[in-house]
């Protein structure tokens, strides 16, 4: 089991490149590093959360399309700013909202939880296995040379992000492409994940209070995943953390 100080050191090493804040000065992220998780299949508590998320989505989309939800619209604008086409590569929040009408995926209790919290709070939220990490997470604009370990046509492949694309990385390569579009295979959550990193991404008009409320709910639910669950937390925002790439 990872010591609490190890989780905190990992988050202390996380950073956001200045060029990302130049693109979106309103960007903020809460990072949660979690240890002591007991893996398990989808369960009744997760099912209740997913059903609540599906019902909330149906209500939110009763009178407008998903792309007009304020936080979805903000992320579409951010994608365009670094050259992505949001109608083709949808951020993780929009992708889940579009699936909710036909039923959100049921994967395992950890994935079910963070998907439900993402939809309920309308925030892009990624979960990754810290056992696959090499060093601390960082958010940068890619050079295009970075490695991204993924699957294409059912086979493992190494791809590369577009130059200027916003990507999460560690020392071994890209862990998530296009800010919060697609996660890599190397750090993906697994059936036996016991230590994880969660990234909650926010842009205006989402407030700091709403961002922290989502992180609080995720943290509260994670405590039921084992008697020794420990959580370290950090906010990344412009002006609150040293920036790299100046």
C-alpha cells in the first residue's frame, strides 16, 4: 500500500504548462490520488448513482441539445482553440451525456462511480491506474513526438498527438489525449486497480464551488471502496501553482 506521503508527493509534482493557461486562463483541475481501493464488480450503490445520472441528464436535455449545456459548450470552444474538431472528438463529459439516453456503461464499481459523478456534476472526469504511472502528471501542449499507448483495430499501437494538442503526460508519454478525450492503455483503470488518480477538469462558467463539490462527492463515495482508503487532493489553477514553459 502506498504511504500517504507518497500520494502527496506525487500531487506536489504535478504541473500545468504556461501555454495551457495562456490558451484558457480559466482552467482549473482538482487531482485526487487514492490508495487502498478494493476492486469489485458493478454494485447496487453504483447502479443507483448511474440511474440518478441518467435521469438528471434526461431532465437537462429536455429543452436543449447537449452542445448547449454551458460546460459542454465551454469545452467545445477549448477544443477548437487548439485545433481539434469537437463534433468529431468529443470531450469525455459530452460523450457520456450523449450515451445517457440509451444507458450509461456499466463497467465495474470504480468506473461506474466516476462516470456517474461526471454526469451528475457535468464535469469531465478521468480515472487512471497510478501503478502504470512514471513520475508526476503534467498538462502540456504536445510537440507531436510524445508516445501514446492505445489500441487500434483490436491491437496495441503507439500513436502520437498533434503538435499543439493539449495532453496529460508523465515521464513515459501521453496518458490522455486532447485534454480529456481519450485515455491511454498503459494507465487505464483495470479490474484489479487499488491505487488511482482522478482528474476533474473545469472551465468557466463552472465555479470553484461547483468543482470542489464534485471532488467532495467523488471522495465521499470512494471511502466505501475499502476500510483503508486514503485520498490526497490538490487544486491546479493559474496563479496557484508554479508554471512551466514560461
